[in-house]
C-alpha cells in the first residue's frame, strides 16, 4: 500500500510542472499613441487594457488561459504604427491586434493586416477604416458618418441651419469635412465656411476670422489633441462664443483637453458615447451598470477621469475575450469569423454593437448623446 502511495505521489510531482508548462498563453497585441500628439487617446487606452488584462488573469483568464497583452507606443506616427504592428505579428506572435489610436495610423496598418490575416479591432473613428468593409478590420469608435448625423439632427431640431467647419488636414479631419459636406443637405444645413489647419499649427485666428464674417449658427471643429485647445481659445478671443456655438468632434471627449482650454471650453458641445455621463443616465438604460463599473474601476485605480478613448479599448478587449470564450481557440481566422458573426447586441461603452459581413463598426447614431462642458464637468443635453 505504501509503495502504491509513493508511486502516485511521484507521478503527481512529475506531472505538475508539465501541466504548468502546458498552460496556454494567448498573446494579444496593441499599438497605441501613448505619447505624442494623440496621447490623450492612447494613454487611457493603454491603461484600460492593462487594467482589464490584470483583472481577467486574476480570475483565471479565458477558460484557464492567461492573456499576455503586449503594448507598444507608436507615438501617433503612421510609420511607427506599421513598424510596431510588424513586430507584434512577426516577433511576438500575437493572434489579434487592438488599436491603433488614430485614423492615419490605422489606414497605414491595414495592408499589413490584410496580408498577414490577423484580426484588428481599431480604436479609430475615420470612416475609411471600415467603409467599405475590410475583411480583417473592425472598429469600436463611433465613425464620423454617424457622429455627424447626430450633430446634424441636433442642429436641425434647433433651426441652427448655417454651419461652418474647421478641421485638421489629416485623414480624420478630412473625413469629417467630407461627411459633413454630404450630410448637410439631408438635414437642410448650409455649409457657409470651410477652413483647415496643420496639426502643428499654434494659432487658428486667421481661419476663425474668415469663418466669423460668415456668421454661422454653429462651428464644427474636427480634430484631436492639443490643436483643439487652440481652436477653443481663439474662438473665445475673437468673441465668437457670444453669437455662435462651437461643437467639437468626439475626438476630444477627454477632460484633460477641456481643462487645458480653461474658460474657453465653457459651453462647448460635443457628441459622445454614454461613458462620460454614466451616472446621469436613467436606471432603465441597459448600458448604465457596465458603464458605471468601468468608470469607477478606472478612476479609482488611475486617479484621473475616465475618457471615451479608454472606453474604445474596453469594448475591443471584451469583444475579443467573448470571441475567445465562444470559439475555444486563438486561431486568427476563426476569431475573425466569430467576431463578425456573433458580436450581436454587445453592450459596450460606445453603444450597442452588432457586427455583420457588411458592417464592421456596428453602431448607430442613436448610440450617441450630445453633451456640454459646464463648470468643469460634462452635462447631458440629449
């Protein structure tokens, strides 16, 4: 009997390290603008992914598999985005990619994604990233077309029919202008002035002065990062805030931007997902519970306000995890198919997602709300 017990113990001791060595690790990659001009996007995205990975692994991972999240900083530069993407795929062996943070970076990365056949959940809003559909690319940010539809509807309801736009001369800004030009007639809006600027410009007074003389009811600013702060300050310095409304894009849905703008941010509107005003939602809203939890977890851990952009990473992470759970595999092709086929009525921070072979964004204008910056915080308008 004793010999049998000794033998069993010996077998178990031999098997234990083997079982540990065999524990599966699923590698997920992310390339984000953690620093640079779009750090207000990439930094909360990185923090969110790290927080969620740690939380999931502490609870056993995905069916006992641990997630290894490999994150690189591409500094918001398309060339570096491609370089880090290639490293994630060829050196690190990731099975899926989350990111990037900016539309120009995503457009540069798409050829590599299509060639290597690795699914990518982009955190960007530029419509060309998913319209037309690219087989291996999905997005979790609200695309410019539905966002501008939301703004146009808001303006039409208030008979603010004379509009102008000032945008950054990059893929995101140019897409915003293109969409507005196409959407405006549908809502009876007249586009009375169009101006642009470079992302490194430090003064937009000249462009805004040209807009001011056209006396629009509303001015749309389509850009991300520090340039939007300059626009807000110049807008107020020219006294434009007294006779017209400034509406920022959803690309500035971060308190840090408005805190930098100071008084110039007061009263500025923007469209957003519901994460920024989670507590103001009705208890009947099916998104509220998850939104409030994520907001509380993020803010308690990082001691800073939650942002829309971290929310995009939250949505991408959980979509991918759910696909891993359902397929019981990290095979890239099967994951891609699962994300497309069975991401249905997924309640995320950005809205309720339903992907399909003809829709790799899955959101509608109704998923957005209009909010206003007042007294240092967001206020739900509608």
